[in-house]
C-alpha cells in the first residue's frame, strides 16, 4: 500500500458540494492499495502511521505521534498514487489494486487506524471528491509497504 501523509491544521473532503469527512489538527492521509496487497499491509501501514512521531512537543521537536498530540485523521482513497510514469506522457494505473480490493483495503486501513485510538473520518471510495487542507509545517511524508 502507498500513503501520502500530510500534517494538517485542518482538512475536509466534499462530494457534490457536501462535506462528508473532515478533521481539525491531525493527518490528511491519501491511501492507495496496490496489486497483491492484503489486510496485512493495511494493518502494518496503519500501525506505522499511528506511531510516526511527526507532531511537535512543548519544546518544538517532532517527538509526538498523532494520538499523543490528541489529533485525528482524514483518510481518502486515491488510486493515482499508483501512477506509473516511466513511459510516455500519460500515467498508467495498472499497478493499483482492482476497485473491489482497493475499497476493501482502504476501509480495513481506516479501521486499523481506529484500532490505534484515532478518530478517523473518510472520503467516499470511487467518488469525485474535492479535498481541501491547510498543511502544517509543511510536513508531507510518503510511505510504501513495498519499500
């Protein structure tokens, strides 16, 4: 699985103009299931993200994880993280998991984060979503379970 984390002051996702998920301070997580991924990757990635110390402590150092900082997460499925741009000018997405697997693993990932005590809101799988956020820092981190 691939994830792009952004530490945010706030983030929201809209479908047809209506807010369907949002967070205040915390993480905006764009997530993509890849061909061959299983619940194991979803669970491991959620654990890694829940423990990642990217929030500042009282001394201004990045020493706190999202839970310790008292923050939440907005998780949005984004198959374009699977983009293959090695050939030509149009990205290919054949490395992304099929839609049924992608949705199942996206939901498993969100549930695994909840299992670590996070308040998690989500987007809508397969919808045309509009995402807005205020990046804090900015802090943006790329994670891939294949690496």
